[in-house]
């Protein structure tokens, strides 16, 4: 939740709150949920659970990052809500409005908003969203069923960048005709206790689809259970 992150595709992470509810098999081994279990007894996870909120000093960090980005002469990427979901319907809209205000005040940051609830976005985006904020990338976290169901919803929301996260990937996924409509794909295997297998041929197929479509793809990690031709590799 600070200025430094180990996530390779961003410079910073920022959480307007902490907590979420599992909505798909992709959530079964959610690292954020596991951290909440370990540190706080799962106090902020699940339907009806209170979310963890933060003081004003926490909200000032992105303003510092924005100033640093201006000095650096390069845009900084912020993964927004790594420990939550911006479009969580159990969070008051006033808190989202505070987030959108912060986004408007940080024009040197590119905010990467990744959600499993893209269907909620039209009702939860700010009133001045228009054709999309120039510094917000909108991504949906999907498997194949989620891709077929949610990509039309994602693409119907105006955004400067549309993308998907297929991480953890638990089965083959085919982008098909959607590949040319996306600007970014994030892919990878699962880590942590109970990690499920990630077959490298799945990643290679996605990479080939993206190269053909001219879509950027970032394979972040192989996870704890990488397999090649049916054999487990050393991670």
C-alpha cells in the first residue's frame, strides 16, 4: 500500500480501503484475503464484513508520487485496490468519489483499476467520466467464462486502455476476437499455499494471440506449480 511494490507492471499500489468478497474460483487462494487472514483474522473479507479504512495521511501518498513523476519526466503506474475491488457494492459511493477526486488531482499517474465486478462500473464511475479519464486504465480479471461474459461489459465502458488479467490462470483461455479490442493482457500462475498448476502452453497460446493482434501482454510469473508438457518444473 505504499511507494514501493514487488508487482512488476506498476510502480506503486494504493488501496482506498482493504477487504473484498470472493466471487469466483479465481478468488479461492487470493493473496489479499490470505494476508487479511494472517494479520487480522479475516476481519475484512466476505459478504457483510466491514472493510478496513484509512486515515488522511494514507490518501496523501499518491500526491507525493505524482510530484515525483513530474520530476522524473515519466508517468508512474499505480495499481489501484490491490487489496480490494474499486467496484465493491458493499462500499459507500462517497469513498469512491474521494478516490476519483484523487485520480483527477494526480495527472502524472496512470491508475490501473482491476476488477472482478465490471458490471458495477457504469453506476459507480464519476459523473464526469465521459470518454474515460486519460489517466485510468480499466482491466477485468477473468477466466474463459468471465471473458465471454464480462468483456462486452468492459468494452462498453469508455477507457483509454482496456485490458484483462488472466492471473492466476487455471485452465486454457482463448481471447479470440477480443484480442484486437484490448490494449493489455496480464498473465501468470498461482503462488502460495495450495497453488494450482499453471501450464506454460497456456501462456504461449495467449502470447501468440496477442502478438498476432498487436496487443501488449505481460507474463508476470509462473507461480509455484509450473508445468511443461505434463511435467512439473522447478519454480
